[in-house]
């Protein structure tokens, strides 16, 4: 068995595989970065291929009961969270973000706004306002925006990401492909996944320990929230692993990654 590290969409993905040589690529589509992997034949006859270098504990052994999370539960979570989620508009596409303060402080991914000359946000009620980038931390792939001329917004509630467990029910909210207010659900698939992706320059990279989820995350979800069953933020959606061949845009295959809320809170405090 050989251990190989490959750049991926916002974190360091490590694959433990037999002779296969997959590649991860970074692509900017609709204003966000997408990770994809050329993995033809990667899993054929190979058991235990993992991301992050550590074999995940089988879900059946640790997953909590999520069948009890009914459609009405998800609806209640969505009702609570949607007012705190924005679409981040850029000249070449969209991303997502979460409201930090009533007066328009917004958290998103650095890769969403990196290099952008014009930024605006669209709120859940459809209103749009101009925004400025007030702070970025490329090393953690996070950025803070300030929207002008707004008040009375609904800030997201942060949860302690150290209290998250494998199998916990989660909901992701954002604007995949510009479809604002899209809600998807799933579970926490794994914790402390080391994710490493290309940074702003060819020689730089971004690494963090991520929350892995099977909730559907696609280009445009970057910067949006991953929340728990109480509608509290446990992570900022930032990366996906997506097998792809050719030049087509990568999409969700149920392997997404979020920057833990505790890490995000530290960066917000620094940037503020």
C-alpha cells in the first residue's frame, strides 16, 4: 500500500491506494472552486481506500439514529436557518455565505471572493446589497464581508464543533449553481478529515481538518452553512470530492467537507 497526497478543493486529501494514481484538480466555476478526481478504476478490487489517511469507522457501528429526522424536522431547521444565509454574487458567478451580525457582517470562503472587484449579496427575502471584503485568511479559506445599508438581519447561531459526532444529522444550505436557498440533508460521515487544496498561487495550498458529510454540496454551496438538528452552525461548506473525467463540472457524490465552526469562529474574531 502506498500513501499519496493530492491537491483537492480546499484541503489536503490523502488517498491510501494500490498502484492507482488519481489526480485532483481545482476549477473555478460559477465563482467557486470545485475539486474533482480522475479516478477511473481506482476502487476496482481495492478495499479501504480512504481520505485523510485514516480509515473511517464503519457508519453502521457509530451512526446515530437519523430515521427519526422527519421531513417536518428538516423544514423547521430550514425555516430557522434560511434567513441567515445569503447568496454571494460575483461578476463570474455565485457562492454562499452566512450572516454574522444584524448590521451586515457576512462569513464566506476566501476562494469565493478571491480576486473579485465587485461583490454583492442577495438575502433570503430577495433583496440585494453591495458588499466589501473587509478581511481574508487564505490559509484557512475564510473571508469576512461587510454589507452596506442594512440592519435587522438574523445572525447564524454557532455551535461547538467539538460536540459533533459521526452519524449526527445535518443540513446544508446555499446556492448550488445559483439556485438560492437550496436545502439538502444528510449525516456527519467522518470527523478530522485532513483536506488540502491549491491556494491562491500555484505553490501555495490550504489545509484544515474538516467535517465530512454526505449532504449534497455542489459548486455554489461554498461559504454556506452546515448546521445541526438545532439549526446551529457546525461548519462552513468549502470542498467536495467528485470523480470526473473530461472537462465537465464536478458535482456531488456524497463526499463533502466543511470547515468546523470553532475554527471559523477563531478566524472571524481575528479578522474582526
